[in-house]
C-alpha cells in the first residue's frame, strides 16, 4: 500500500462537475493498492497518517498531527501510484490491484482511518474520472509505502 500525503490549506474532488468532497486545513491522501496488501498494511499506514507530525505548532515547527489539529482528510484512490515506467514511454499499471481486490481494501482503509481519527473522512469515488484540486500548504508532500517501512 502506498500513499502520497499532502498537507493542504484546502482541497476538493469533483466528479462530472459535481463537488463530492471539500476540506480546508488537513490532508489529501492519494492511495494506491496492490494485490499483496493486507489488513496489516492498512493498520500500519493508517496509524502513520493519523500521527505523522506535519503541521506547525505555535513555534512554526512541524510538531503536530492531523489528529492533534482535528484536521480533515480526503482519500482518493490512485492506481497510477504503482505505475511502472521501466520500459518504453507508456506506463504499465500491472502492479496495481484490480477492483475486486482494491475496492474492499480501499473501503477498509477509509473505515480504519475514520475509526483512528474518530471523525468522518471524505473521499473521491473509486474508479471515477475525478478532478482533484488542492492548495498544498508548505508545500508538504510525503510518500509512505507500507512495504518499505523506513
């Protein structure tokens, strides 16, 4: 499981010119899933997201988490995070989990994140053509991979 976490001042997701998610201060999470992902990957990455200190404290030091700040989150499914560009100029997405595997893991991820934060998490729509807008705050962008826990 891989996420691109972006600290945002605001973010939104539109599908067919309809706004389906809108947040102010918080995180935009792009989520990629592979067949090998398990509940263990979900649990680890959810705890990491909830507790990662990427927000500024009163001294301007990144020392508080989205949980501490009671920030909002949008989760967007993003199979292209597992693109392979090794050969040629057309990315291959063969590593990304197909919907029968990815959708249940995506849904579990959202539920676990909501439980960890004790609040609703907004989302895009799995497999939809989405327009994602954000105002990256910092900018702060972090990639977290549950298979590479460094």
